[in-house]
């Protein structure tokens, strides 16, 4: 029976519509066919993939008729259709040929086809329609369509139709920079500079060529930058690996040196311990022998004291009373004994000196690491919002505050007042009413300072090793600090060189630091950021923000930034 059916199909197969057995999604013969509630059939994997993409919308539709289903239908293989397709395959039936490919989701459909539409091969810019290969033939064969422009299939043909006059927009209004139809040119665009869309396209095409040249040149430049950066990354990796290897070697040598010195000190202590113990033991033995001898003589003298023979007493006493030479060790009672505590003290002193050296040198090592920069230069921020991306919170160090400064508001505010009872500290400024922050800054940082009620304030940055006494400790009057002054004249000072700045300054000043790039900028902060002064140099140490308050009851504080 099956053979008979297969024979009949083979005889009539040429008359069958092959599309009925093709999946409209993959355009191939159905594989594991399923029939959804609207009656259309698809490959199980094809419809499952479509609906997987629609899961987020929670509404699933048929790709052909667009009927929607809620909830998602359960897919069950259509056994009868599957068997039929398998039988048809044995008759030599294959997928639809290219000229019979039907339009699926996302395809441009032929505007002439009725019923199930085929995929469009071309779109006509004159007809504003899309055609499959069959319906496109008149455009190739008839002279009527000779001047029509054919393009790749497009779903945006309606964009060429004027929404007001329903005419093809073949003109361009340069005044309003938009495409228009002929009726628009004599209506609302009358008197405007209008040309044909083709003429405007020609002009724009020239501009497009120039734009492409610029883009291609920029691409070449960026490709060179990419190559440079690639080389920089490789060089950085090599340099970093070498630095890690070398630093580990140096620290290992240092550890070995410390271990060697530790071993030597231990050996010296043990050697000295052995010598001194031997000396003490030798002396101890001599003392024990002398004690034994003295005990023997004392016993003989005691016996002699009890004799009643006067002659024997007088004859024996001189020899018994004569003592042998005593061991000489008067220093034990006279000089203080010294043990090994001084060694511990000496080692502790060496440790403290080594810690001081490491503490002093560590910022230089850390700064050397942070200054490594292989990226292209970064542009300086322009708006306050951009500056605030680099904001940092600054607190003042009480150990550096001059005794005429009172710190408050969590050590963010300094007020010039009467003498404060600060304890002595080597970091305290003695002659100048100024104070430094706790934080040492590197990298890119931004902070703001606000003052009130005074005629003199200074906003500065300085190295930590700035002098604390004498005239050279004043911000700006040395090579270790940079300061913006607002006194009788607004000025910037570094290394005693003064630069006048147009004033007066606002009550809030923003300070931007790019330590790696060596940039220090001062801004007047209001509705806009007004640059007051910029420094371009090379910073060799972390920078500590500082302030100086010159007049009584004047205040300067670091602002809290969000």
C-alpha cells in the first residue's frame, strides 16, 4: 500500500505545491513538524526558537498569520505530517528553489504577490514598490520601466512619500534641510532654496567623500595609536616583570643581610657568653678551694684554742695564723656588672633607624610606581560635574597646625584665634599661621576650599618635608610649596616668584591636581569654573593640601563634596 502511495506521489509530485511541505521560517522541508493552534506548521526547532525570543513579552504569535497565543502553546510533533514528509522525500521532493523562497519575519515581501508572498528581489524607487523575481521581469523587459531605479529590497520606501501631498519627494529644501515633493516647493516651501534631490545628493556625495577621507585618516591614526599602545603594553609588562624580579632580588638580599647580621650578633653573644661563663666558673672553683682551705685552718685554730699546753700553743700559733694569699676580686663589689641588655638596646636602635629609612624612602618608591603611565594623555575636566568625579575629602593634621589656629568641624576648618595649648611636635609650623592635611595626594584629585571673614587667606599644596621654622616655611617662599594668595593682591607664589592674578577671587576655590601629568590648577567656583592659574611642572613627592589664615577670626575650611 505504501509502495502504491509512493508510486502515485511520484507520478503526481510534479503537480504538488512544494511550499506546503516547507517551513516558512527556514524555507526547508519540515523537520519534526508541529502544528500550532492557528493551523500553520513549522519545524519544531524553528518555532521553538521564535517563541524563545518572544518569552520576555509573554505573548507568542504565528510568524505567518500573526495570531497571538497566551499562554505559550505546548509543541507536539505532528506524526502524520512527519510521515508524509518522509514519504515525499523518497519521491525526490526537495526544499523550495530560490525563486520560490517565501518572505519570512524580517524579509521584504513582494508587493504584487497575492496570498502567501515571495521574498522581494529588488525595490523600485520610482514605483515605490518591491518585487519578487517573477514580478520584476517587466522592469527588465519593458521600455516603460527603463528609467526606473532598482535598489536592494527596502522596507523604508514609504519614507519617500510626502505625508501631506502623497507624492514622491524628489526635491530637497536647503533652507529647511528636508526632502519635499514638487507641490511642497510651490506651497509651504515657496521662495526657499530648493533643488532636485539628485542634485543635493551629488553635493552631499562630495561631502561624503571628504568625510570618509577624514574618517579613514582617523582610523589610520587610531590604528597607529593601537599599535603604539600594544607596544607600550608589552614594554610595560616587560618592565613590570623586570621591576618585580629586581625588587624581589634586592629585598631578598636585604633579608639575607639582616639574617647574616642576626646570625653574627647571635654568634658574638654566645661566644661572649661562653667566655664570661668560663671565667666565672674558673674563679668560682678557686674561691671554693680557698673556702675549703680557710675552713681547715679555722678548725685547727679552734682546736689550738682549747689546748692547755702553753708551749705547744705558742709554738704552733705562728704557722697556723698565717693565711695564704687570697684570690683578688675587689671589682665585684666596686664596679657595676654589665650584661647583654646593651646589645638589645643597640639592635633596637638599629631597627628604629632602618624603619625610619624605610618610612622615609617608601613614599618615593610608591610615587615611582604611581607615576608609571603608558596611556594617551587625559584631557583636563571642564565642568564642575567632571571635576567632582575626582573629588577627595581632606582633613587637617593637628600636629602641623600653628598654635594660633583652632581646628574644628572634624579637622576640616581652621580659624585664626588666640594661642592654643598644642603639645610640642616636630611637624608643627612655628612662625607661620598655616596647617597641612593628613592626606598625601597622587594621581588625579579635586577639592574645594571656602573662606569667610578675613582679608587674607592662602590655599596651597606642599611636600611633607617643607621646613617648619623660619621664613622658608611660609607657603610659596620655597621650592617645596605652591600657593594661591588672596591678600591685598591676588597672586600665585612658588619659590618666592610672585604672579599677579586678576581679582577679587570668589569665596570658594577649586583645586585640581593631576600628579602624574604635573598639572596643578586653581579655579574660582560659581555657576561656572573660571581658571585662575595653572602650573605645569614635575612633582617628585606626594602633595599635601594646606591653608594659611592671616587675619584674626578669619576661617578657611575644606568643603564636603558629594
